[in-house]
């Protein structure tokens, strides 16, 4: 069971990021609109974020799912989730009706549940980093 839990965590978190990155990459225009609606990125950076972020999510998620560079992939995903927690918190505080979590193909607004999921993904990603490092020290 001790060996199964980290694999399940890797597959779950990595799978979420592969799915999210893929859906965003398929409709970068809609995702760019979501990024702009958050109002956190300078206008000149919105398109760059909308083009690059899905691929970063996709590659990091695929690395986590495949078990390649797990600590690096989990670290990148944890960093992204930290940013997502801040962005969703700001959106909720401002009453914005935006999410962008899975691109424009899944239109919904951020909610308290979105924040809970992002924090959960952050916690699991951090756990994976420490698990991998502890495993390497053995």
C-alpha cells in the first residue's frame, strides 16, 4: 500500500494537469480571455501566458504520470497551484465570474470548491516532492 499511494497521487495530479493543459491548448483564444478577465497579468503578457501555460501544464503532468523527473514535475505543479490559489482567491474576493481551470471548453466560474481543489493539488504535489526526495536518500 505504501508504494501504491504515491503512484495514485502522481496519476491523479498528473492526469488533472494533462487534461487541463490539453483543453487550454485546444482553445488558446478562450483561455486568453479567461487570463485577461483575472486582471492579474499585464495586458501584453496575456497571450504569452495563454500560449505557454497549457504546454507547461501538459509537460509537467505527463512527466508526473510517467514517473519521469517526479520531484521536478511535482515542484513545477506545486508552484503553478500556488499561483492558481492566489488567482482564484483574488477572483473570489473581487466577485469575478471567471475560472479558466480547464480552458474555455468548460465554462464555469471560480468557487470555494475551486479553491479547495487547488489547495488539495498543492498539498499533494508538495507531498510528492518530499516523498521522492526521501526515497532518493535511502
